């Protein structure tokens, strides 16, 4: 009985860690492209699709939003300093080694901390928590 319960808990953790539990179509498609290797082509949002394609090797130049383009370029080696949005700049700097503590948004800070090794469980937003769990698989 204990073995069956342990297997069910293990399986339920695996299922919840899938991108398929993300309700937003574009975010789910982005997660699947990033974590499961599928194509970016089913992402409807232009900037998110361009960011997805940039992560797979394309240029960041087709991303229309200035901050998202600067964040994309920072992921490829540029500085985070040209990102205007405070939380996005703080997340970018955290990805380059700084602390997550200066990120104001609770869920984004928890997501940042999860990328550095903590649990995803403190993320309140369902889609972001699902993305986090898929990333940790």
C-alpha cells in the first residue's frame, strides 16, 4: 500500500510539472517550446514568439517591446542596464548572479528564487507555478 501511495505521489508530481497544465495558450506553447523542444510557431503573441525563436538561436531584433528585446539581448551577453522595467531588470541581474530580493513582484521573485534552487510552491500564479515546475523537471 505504501508503495502504491508513493508511486501515485511521484506520478502526480510529474503530471503537475508539465507545461500542459498552463491555461494560457501562448504561455503553454512557449513553455513547451522551451522545456519540451517543440516549435515556437504556435505562439500567437508576436513578441513572445520572437523571444522563443531568439532562445532557439534567432536574433532578438524582431521583438517589438524595448524591455523584452533588451532582456533577450542580455540573455545573449549584453548588460541588463538598458531594461527600463525595474522588476525585469532585477530579474535579469539575478540571472547574471545578483540576488532576487530586489524584485518587487512576489510571484516573479519566487520564480527567480526557484530558478536558483528553491521550491516553486510559494508562487501564487497558477500558470507561472506550472512553468516553474516544468522547468525543474
